[in-house]
C-alpha cells in the first residue's frame, strides 16, 4: 500500500514564502544602498537655490574644456577633477537639477564601492549595511545635492580603497596597477581625498608580510609622489584663497565630524565595534590591515584637516563629511558582528530612525541664502537707471546665474542703488553704507531673502 500524499499546510506555505522572500532580499543586497543614494540624492534636487560656493564652482566650469582645465589648474587645483566633469553638463543645460546630478551619480558610485569594499573585508551583509548607512547619512545626502567636488572625492576614496583591498587580498599586477592609477587621481577630486592614500599606506605597512611588496611599494610610491606634488601646488594656491575660509576652530571641527557621523552617536559606537571585530577576527600574521584600513578612512581626514589648518584656511564643516566613508564602513561591519539577533535588529532600527530624523530636520530647515528670491526682488524694483551691487564679491556668480540680464556694479551710482548683502544681518546696513555712501543715498527699504541674505534699496534723498 502506498503512503498517503503529504498535503502542504498553511504553515508550510508560510515558511516557503518567507524563504523565497529572504532569497530575493539576499539577491538585492548589492543594489539597496545605491538605490537609496539615488532616491535621496535626486529628491527635490532643484528645490533650493544655489549657494555662493556652488555659484563659484559653476562659474569655473564655463568655457571650453581646455579653458576650464587651464583656469582650474592655475587658480583652484582643488576643483580640477570636478569642473572637468561639470563642464560638459554646464555647456548643455543650466537647471539646478541637472547641474547637481553629477554629485548624485558620484554618491551612487560611492555606495557601490563601499558595498564592494565591505564585502571584501567582512562579507556581503557587512557591505550592504555599510552601503545603506552611507546612503542614508544626512551629511552624505547634503553632498549629493551640491555642485561641488566633495561627493566626487568621497566616491574616489571608496573606489580607490576597494581596488586596494582587492589588490592586497591576493591580487595580481593588474589590480595593483588599477589601484595605483585610482590613488594617483585622488587629489584631483579634492585635496582631502588624499587622506585615503595615507590610510592605504599604513595598511600596506601592517600587511607587509601578506602582500607582494614588489607590486605594492611601486604602486603606492607612484601615488604618493603624484599626490605630494599636487598637494604642494594646492597648498600654495590655498594660502591666499579669497573664499572666506578662516583659521581652524574646534567648533567647526566638531560640526564636520557630526556631519560625517550623520549626527548619530550610534554610528560612532558601531564603527568602533566594527574595527574591534575586524581586529579580533584577524591573526597576528594575517588580516589586521583590514581594521587599519577602516580606521584610517575614518581618522585620516580629521588628521589631514588638523595638519592643513595649522597654516592654511580650511572649511572643516563640509570637507570632513568624507570621513563618513570609514565611519559607515566600520558601522556596517560592527552591525553584522553583533551576535545577538535581537540586539542587532534593534541597533539597525535605531540607526534607521536617527537617519530619518536627521534627514527630516535637514529638509525642514530654512535656506539661509535664497538667491533665487533675491534675484526676483531685485528684478521687481530695478530700473535701467539703477545699479545693482552684490556683497561679498565672490557671491556675484551665483546672483548672475539667477539674473543674467542684470548688469552688476561694484560702486553705487544712478537714481537708486540695490545692494544684495549676504552674511550676518546685523552687518548688512554697514555693508550697504560702504557702497551707497550716504548722504548721497538713503536706505529706503530692506527685504530678506533667507535669514542671512537681504536686498536693500538706497535712493537719493
């Protein structure tokens, strides 16, 4: 007699469905972080007006590619790589959305690269967790919505580190050659990107018994020489930069580190635990370079800013965001290294909640300088007999982007003077007086365009 056929129960079907769902989720792990980076970066990309720094970067990308490169290499080497990528875009479109799109693409590349790097160091789940943490960090999202080189620098740091990890983990000569090229190009994206090379060099020292030094030393040596020459040229140019940067302050340093963490203390704790877990899983003769590399990607940008800030004007509030590469990588490794499943899920949920809260707060924050609104206000009241003056001088490109038909002046003359002043509102009246020169003109009105931008109208009494 044959055995009765087994009829699948509801419980069996639920288990099978759950198994299929987990299998689908497992196959999508490489794409979760990049997809999130693309969505968060592109969301409301053109809603906010350009900033002063974005206007300066866009102005540097105007002209033919050869002209743009010549100007960048001679006047602002730190932006060479980015303006070379921006120039073809700026030559064809002029909307904020498309001009910011290269930064979104760079952030997606960073999310892909950190997944590959995390998978190489600690497995695919660690790579996926690191990619999601990086993509949802409010500091990284801000970089992806900005016309500027730092998103490109972040992507370059992670691509170079992923190639380094592949070469160090038993890679042949072609991998070391690819790594050397990527590392040599780092300072062309932004000087702070060279901090990744410093982390990689320290990792080579730790892994000297694991890697083929006949390949590793020439690859790192070429990158170090090229980066050193470029950084020296950038430092000479940076010494007299007219962009408003000041001496290094601890408050600015703390803000920069906060942005790199996405304002999440839990990310910091998980990153530390991730480095510890990588170190514990290694042996004295193998694998410790992985912990050194992750820690270096988080710490070296801070050390680079501290070293540069001794003698040069720096912007740590924004530049230090690239430390998110090492922090997100360490946090991803730390999250999957938690043994207790319940604690692991609770930590992952807490990281997600903090990230969402930070993103919501950033989205609701008023833009300090609304140059689109300022141009609208000036257009509504300016006549052919009036003059328009923009303060400070480096804000002229961003105002000209929104009002290309208005002729800008550096002195007040004519029947009326419209002065657009960016900065502390308490100093706006004094700045306007220096241009209008009372008693020739008297202040008639002052309209805000954000809480750090005003449009003044001075008329003859």
